[in-house]
C-alpha cells in the first residue's frame, strides 16, 4: 500500500539567509501576501500543524523549510505586502525571497498564493512578472475559496486568472476551511517532489 503523501514531513529550519539553507534535489516553494493563508495551507497539505499560524499578518518573517522526505522539501517564504514589524525588517523580506528563488537548482515550482475573494493584488502581479522574467516555473493558487459565494465562483475565478494572464482552469481554487481543492493540491505537490 502506497504511503500517504507527506506522512513523514517535519520542520527543518528557519533562516534569513538563503545561502545557509540545506539543499534538496527537489523543492517547491510557497509565496504570497502576508495574510493570504500560506501557513494554514501548508499545514492542511501536511495534515499536521508544522507551520506557525497567527491572526496577525506577516508572522512568517524567515524562510521556513519542511522536509517531505530525505530528498525533498517544501519551503514557506516570508509574506509580502502588509505585515507588522519594523520597516527595515519588512524591506529585507523582498531580498530574502529573491535570494532563495534565484539560488535553488532543485526548485520544481513556486506556488503563488492569492486571495480568492480579493483577487490578485498589484504585488501579486509583480511577483508573477518577476517569476516569468526569471523563467521560474510557477502555479497560481487561490486560497480562502469558501469566502466566495458559489454563484460568483466561476466569474471570480475567471477574473482572477485573467488579471495574471491565465485561464480559469489554470488557477487552483482551494479552501482550508472546507477542504476544497486541498487533496488535489497535495497530490500535485507530492508528485513534484517525487512522490514524497
């Protein structure tokens, strides 16, 4: 019987300097606005509370690495946009994110999280443009899908996709609250990491 994806996942390290991070043959990374729900989604994918969550936006202030297997890792990058903390510290998060993204030969995909209710912000669009310019593989994931009424979901999904140059079916539509799309995203992430 095949093991459940991420059954052996564990926290490895929090770091501010990407150069000091351990390297894995296969990595995926999650990036998004400070209050988009990255940590909650990571915990849902793992089916365990490994990533620290908070009601205060911007609590992820370091690069957090979680091993999915001895050869694969999932990386939680600092949130961008509004966050609490000193201005100088917030300014450094962009460099921290870029420092990670440009130095990871094992990086298989960057999951760009956007708020399904709010849609892509200007910062989200800037991240997508940067990833495209850097020729890094990325995937849009709309979180908090439960906050969009069912009758409005097709229109909202299509609009969010259009604003970042995608078709509606290219945007994963997920909700940690009701579980929508989480299993499919877990399978996708595990496949990218070699079955983790």
